[in-house]
């Protein structure tokens, strides 16, 4: 969920805000500027709390935070081939890596860290930053389009498989093997995103008119939504709600679309004997005799709800989050603002804008805010009161604030820690010395 502002290519920054991204559970917002980067907590509608800010690295064009932890990954235009991993609460660098070309995007969960270049993808083990796999000879991917499931028990990876069509390659981040390819669209891909559990994958093509959702790992089409018909748009972000009941899409237009993931029963109740019911039956019957493209268009679901911006043509990203026990639509834009809307999870309709925050102002600093550093539970969007949803149980070790090497434990030279990288103030002992270097021919390749 990271975007480069103003559609500027890597190597050039236009405007004060160069990038922005929501973290994996949509509880934090990170922005990059010419001066450095900032992290904000999204726990309140009325107040935007700044958790951290740094001016040590200028011209930041990628900044990604790992959930609500103190781990943050930063890439700067001054060194576009170098990834820097920091413990921002302690103000220390955990590690840095250099690559053969400019870094276009970074994705991470508690088990894997993904670095996407134009023609290759590097997969790191986040517990010790060891490079596990290099996926080479992928089709040219100038935007760095890729997705990583935030569920570290599966760690699925998705990336474009073709230059000319919307083919998606689904890759297993644990077994380090290709799972399948999905023929998602006729045109080339513009956006892809996993849901929180890694069981669904959403995609949109460069036309931006149709959004499809597929099952993972078998790649079967589950849903098809129509964003519009009259004009082609550039989809800038796709994101599921944490309970996977809604899918949100933003573009370079003034409208943000929210779709509801529900299947209508095949055996529909008898329509009332009204004129509208009769017309509906006629259209459904006629669709069986129309050309396939027209029939598909009639059967595609429309947006359940929409959010309206007062402008178009700006780069933006969206997310769905529960703030103060109510479901909200959040839109961060390259105009330097965060827009917060109320979302009615029952009736949908047009979302109401309730607050606008400036991302470039000083904000309220909460440098040591403990609540922000605690892991948050996924929330439900189907009710107006937040409900914790059951998290998938996993026995796979991964990053955690309270796990890893204990204080005083010595990590031998040329050996990696047996536990996850620990970023807790009391127990931190990351293998800083062991994870510096250049990624050239050091790992398995495919």
C-alpha cells in the first residue's frame, strides 16, 4: 500500500510529499518527504498523532512500517539502490542492503521482506535479514508492482507475469516455489492486493473498469466488480478490510469505490408483482441471449459505497479501518492531506467526509506512545461497533516485539539468530553486523 506521489518515477521527487503508505493492519500511516519521513498513528479521528519523525535521510521515496512495531524500512533518492532497516524507537540502524538497480517497492510481514526491482524480486527472512531467494527474469515491472500476504503463516507473493496481458504469478514465500498463474485481465496489471488471511487476491488492469477477486491458492474467480464504463482510469490502490468483507479502490478520479464481498443466492425469492420487478426479470432473461461481453457487464456488481474527493488527477491511496469503534474510509493524497470518511457498513451509499488532516504540518508528536506500539486486533466492518476477529494460528516463527534473542545472548560470527529479530527495548539484540552487504549472486535463483 505504498504510493509515489505525483506519479514521479524513482530518481525524481516532485512536491514536498514524495510517498505515503499504510501499514499492514491499517493502524499507521507513513510518509516520505524531501526532508525525511514521518510516522502517524491512526487511533483518532480528531487528532493525527505523529509517532516518529526523522530528517537523517533526505529525499525518502519508500517508507514501510512493520505493523505497529518499531521496525521501519526506508529508501532514499540519494541512494536508490540501498535499503535501510531501522529501529526508530532506539534510533539505531538494524541493517542495510545494496542491490544491482533502483529499488521500486518493498513489502513485508512478520516472516518475509520483499524487495522489488524492475526485473527481479529479492525475498529476505525478516528474523535475520538473510536473503533466501532471488526471482530473476521477471517481465519488466517499471512500477514495482507486487503484493505480499500479511499473514506470515502463508506469505504468498503476487507479481505480474506478462508485459502484454494481466497475468498474475502466485508464489509461495515459504516453500519458495511458484504456485500457479492467474489469467486475471486482458490488459496489463495496474494493482494487486491480498486480503489479511492471504486467502483472496484482488486485481485491476490499466483500464481500471473491472476489478476481480480470486481465491488463493487455486486462483479461481470469486467476484467481479465494475468500477465504471465511460472512462478508463488509473487504479492507484486496492485494499481489503481486515475482515475481508469489503474491498476499496482509489484512482486518479475524484471517486473512491467500496465493494461488498457477498454472493447473492442462486435461488432468489419471487419478485413482487410490480413494474420494476417485471423489468428486472426481463433483463435477467435477456442476458442469456446477449453477447458475452454485454451479459458479463450486466452481471457485474457495482460499488456498495463511494467516497468523494474535491479534486481529481492526484495520486492517492485508500484503506478501511476501525477508528474509535466505527468503520472509516481513509484516503491519503499527494496533495498532502489525509481525508477521513464515515462508512455505513449496512446501507452503503456515499461516505461522509468528517475530517481532513495536513500531513506536512507539525502534527502532535507522540514519540514514545506506548499504545501505538502494541499490536492491534483485526476489526470487523460489518457492524458499527468494532469486534475482534479470530486470527489464524501459526506455528511459524516470525518477527515479534517480545521474541528473539534475549539481552546478553551472543550471536556467533557468521551464524544467524535462531529466533526472530527482536526490536523490544528490553530484549533487543538484532544481528546488525551480519546483515550489511550487497545482494549479488549470494543466494538461490530462479
